[in-house]
């Protein structure tokens, strides 16, 4: 399931490279769906394969890194001007 989500994410990123606002919105929609899916599936996978004593810290670190990744991408997008008309 994670591999299928990776393929869908790769396609969504490719769709976001077109220079049409409506097509970019479709790509961003699927990109967001993939990001949400990763936020759910990765901690579940970690809890299934991690030893019992490490499940809590590994799950918490996974969620922290998801939130940190969202913050980093948002901060990188702040200086970009609005080029889509």
C-alpha cells in the first residue's frame, strides 16, 4: 500500500508541474491525499515492526517529523510570489 501511495504521489507531483491553475489544484488535491495517507500509514507500519519498548518513541518521532516537514515546506513557500494568473 505504501508503494502504491508513492506512485500516486509521483504522478501528483508531475501534474503540479503544469502551468494551469485548475490542473495544479487537481495535483495538489492528490498530493494532499497522499500526504495524509502517509501520516496514517507510516506510524501504523512502525508500530507493527518496532519492538514493544520502542513503539511509543518511534511513533511520536514519526508524527513530529510529519509536522516538521509540513512546516518546512510552508516556510519555503513564503518567499515565492504568486505567479499563477
